[in-house]
């Protein structure tokens, strides 16, 4: 059940969390995504184009202060998200983290 402060309008939820929806995943992420610091931001920030380092940096700054950075990153790792910034990491950084985790197991 969602926490009261997590209640968002359906339209705002759908629009603001497009970067999560883009994954095509149907898993219920409402336990943490309603507290996402990116929920009222332009979702394109989390999907910068090649060469848009400043955009990626701005997205990561938002992620840095996000209360749900850990579940967000875990979600991206578990679902092998290949694109975008999740949990303050871009795809290359997530790939390196996943490799390091595999080596340590
Ligand atoms: S860590 Fe970043 S991408 Fe993940 S929910 Fe928070 S602000 Fe959004």
C-alpha cells in the first residue's frame, strides 16, 4: 500500500516517470518510485544523448539526493537496464558495477 505522501495524480505519475516506464517492465515499482526525486523533472534528463554530459551530470545531481537511490539502482541492475541514468549511474557505470559484483561472488 502506498504511503499517503506518495499519492500522485495518475497523469503526473505517468509523465514524470517515463524513464521507468520506458523499460517496458510491468513490475510494481510503486513502493519506491513514488518517492523518486525525478518525479517532477523532465524524464529526458535521465536519457541524455551522446555528448550531453552536462545533462547527465544534472540528472546525477538529482539522483545524489534521492531517497530511493538504492532501490532504483537495484531495479536497474536486476532488469539489466541498458540505457539512461538510474541510481546515479549511467549504463557504463552500472555495467562495471555488475561485473565487479560477479567477480566478488
Ligand atoms: S535515483 Fe535518480 S533515477 Fe532513481 S528514482 Fe531517484 S532521481 Fe530517479
